[in-house]
C-alpha cells in the first residue's frame, strides 16, 4: 500500500512540474525553457502519467467533415 501512495504522489508532483514548465515555456519561449519542458514531459511518460487532452484540442481541424 505504501508503494501505491508513493507512486501516486510522485505522479501528481511530476504532473504539476510539467504544467509549470509548460506555462513557463509558453510565456517565454527560450531554449532553456524548451529543454525543461521536454524533460518534464519525459518524466511524465516514464511514470505513466496521462497528460490531459487539452493539447490535442488545438491540433484538431475540420477539413470537409474529416477531423485531423
């Protein structure tokens, strides 16, 4: 049970760090912020954290009824 709690805590902390890094990168697009953002995203992927679908909403376009 302790492992589960520790894992969930690590996941939530990692997601918060990812969100902060993303906001910082979007505010000030520098190479350092980009590296930090990518590192935090990699950390999320390694722990199996699911990143919200909000990023994909910006990528959807309607071309004659087909969504991309």
